[in-house]
DNA sequence: TTTGTGTTTAACCATCTGGTTAAATACAAA
DNA sequence: TTTGTATTTAACCAGATGGTTAAACACAAA
């Protein structure tokens, strides 16, 4: 719910290395060195990625001797998916065409600021999406 | 599916102004000025945000006289939600505890590199999540 | 043609990001 | 205590990001 949390989660997911780390952690917790192995990148770089993931709440780091085992914490993903979920109807079925209908119907509301004497045609092109 | 596309979509969603713009567009297409109105920010700043959203495929910009009406294109959100969806079981139910079980079961695999003579105890603490 | 409105582009700036190498830290093992 | 392994921290760097103001562009209307 918190916007900051959403910022952090989406930002964390925006990097392919971090997404790969999460995918690895979905198989089970493991160490930093193991997480780093598939990536052509220095350990400090991986450590920074883990810091980002941890601050976003997507992982937890433990302590076992000199190892810092990482564990996936998926709860914030639920928040993210819930936020995106509000758009589900927009990508399902023939919503795009329905949308055009709805747009046209509500076109009576003057969406534009200084629009008093304008033509009431579609916003762009004949019949389909805006190009 | 394309990782670049996912990068762009998640990065676009990581900004609260852009998420607010998408929420406004979910009600129907509108102009840049209308989109900018709720935000304490210059028009060029909004224009940049719209550029980010357009490059991520989340909006389309049309052309009607001097207006550039924006329309939500939700398809990329499906990709994002599908990617996150692979973790659904991780945040649902009592997966966390189940997870610990699975971890322990697969602990026979030597997860650690130079681990030949180590104790086979849990990675952290007695019984619960890593702190 | 001039004027006014909507929007983008250009140039600039501060901060964040994602990487590097070198050094420090934490601990186990010898 | 020394040595070796795992990891983080520090310092640095290039490029991206998110904002600004001023100027340019696109078009409608007078």
C-alpha cells in the first residue's frame, strides 16, 4: 500500500540481475557466492544488488559463520501484483475496443480545457487505436 | 517475455508520478495538461514521464490539433504480472514454514563451495526465519 | 498574419544507479 | 596466531534519472 514500498519493489524488479537472483532464491536460500556465480560481475556488485533487494523487503539476509545466506521474502510481490491487478480488465478480452466506446460516450464531458467549439470526432484515426 | 521490456515496464512503474498518471489514464484517455494538473511539477517534467511510459509500451500518444491525447495500453502490465506470478506460491498460505522444511530436506546438496566438513545445522537460529 | 494555447526540445543540474578495484571485516581452520 | 575464505565497505567513475527554465514547435482562432 505504501507508495515508497511500491517504488522500492518496482525499482528492485527493474534490473535483470536482481530478477535472476530472485529466481535463484525461489529454489531455496543460498549464499552470496552461489548467487554471484552465474553473473559476470564482481562480488561487490552482487552485494549491492542484494542490498537493494533487502531494502525493498524482497530478501532477508542471515548470518552463518562467514556466510550471509539469503532467503526470498515474497510478501512485497503481493503488493506489487495487487497494484498492477487494478488494470487487469484493461488487458483482458476486447477491452481496447470497448474502451473506445466508453471514451466516446464520456466525450460529452469537456476533457480539454479551452474546448468550447470543437468538432466531436474521435481523437485520432478512423476507428482504431491512436497512432 | 523479453527482459528489456520487463526492465522498462518495472522501471516505469517505480515512479509514483508515473503510477498516478496510469491511474488517471485508466479512467480514459486525456491530454497532457489534464494529466499534469494534479502534480506540482512543470509540463516538461510530465512530458518526460510520458516519454518513459511510451517507451515502456504502457501508453500511446495520439495527435489532435495541438493536443497529444494519451491512452493507456495495459498489455505490458500482463507481462509484468505474469513474471511476478511465478512467486505466487511463495507469498500465499504458510509457504514460509513449508519453505524451511524444503530447505532442510535439500540441505544434503552441498550448497556451499568449500564445505566438506561442516556441521549440518540450520543456517540460522533455532527453527524460524533468518534474522 | 498575429496571437494565444498546448506540448516538446534543449540545455543544464543534482542525485541515483550500477559497475569497478582495493581495503576492511568476520569467521573457520591450521 | 596465522592463513584462507566469504562478504562488505570505501572510494571512485560513467551514465541514467528526475527535475528545472527558456526556447521552439504545432496548431486554432482572431
